[in-house]
């Protein structure tokens, strides 16, 4: 996979993007600690189980990494649904639905950003075993992994939680459009729309 066309032309953009990621995530660490304590308390009554959900996801250059989120679903020993099945809505707890609506479940991924595994903005990382299947059958899927995955991104604000083969094809088209048109303006638009989504509670 040749990354040079994306990274050599505008090195300053990539440097600024990484600096922005690190600064914002460091500023969010106190919020993560406070919310972790609050959510841990409410989990005792409404969402019994571990505070965090850690899952193997596909990242930059199709490499695997462990993404961390606040858990929003009933715990199971392993994911059994096939890669082309819709998300298991029935497993989402009532308290988990609230966390998803305001996108708070994604906040712990700032730790992945600080580790260099993710960016604040980029394509949403898929469950690794599902991603292996998408690589075989979804055109352009490999190309969307030329950059770090993101906590939010263009496809996230347009499609929300996209699961299944058909939704993934639509997601890939948007993600690759973003990659080919990356710049300060589109980054600002994504940040603005993400904030609006959080304020409105439009997450799924």
C-alpha cells in the first residue's frame, strides 16, 4: 500500500493533525476520569458488568489494535454474529443507549489516540474478524486503512453506526472521499457536525 501520495504532499497538515489530536486528548483526560467514576456508579444499578469494552479492531495499514470504549451492551463470552448481520440492538442496555446517543461511549478511545493507534477524525475502525471479510468483498475497503482510524469522521456523522455488508460499502465510499479530500476545512466541518450530533443526542 503506497502511502506517499497522501503524506508527502502536505506534511504540515499531518503534523498539525497529530498535535491537535494529542492536545485535545490530554485536555479530555480529566473528563474521562470523572465520567468513568460516574458511569461506574450507574453501571452498578443499570448496566452490571465491566466499565470498559475492549475489542480487536482493524487500524492503519490493516493492522490490528485493541480499541477501548465504555461498555453499552450486555457482556457475552464472544461475538457470534456473522460479519454481514446487523448490529445486535437487543443486547444494548437502557443505560448503554443513553451513552450511545450522546457518543460518550467513544470517549475512552482518546487513550488509543494518545498511543498513536487512532486519530480524533478518520474512518471508523471495524471489528477485526469482520474487517478481514470486508477486505475480500468490499471494493476500496483496504484503501480506507491508509490512515489512522478515527473516533469520529465523515461516514460516522452521515451514517452513524454502520454495520453489515451493504452499510459498509456506503461507509467505505464516504471514507475514501474523506481521505482523498483531507484538509483543514473538512476537519472543521466534521468537528462541528460531531458537536451538533452530541448536543442533539443523535447517536445510535
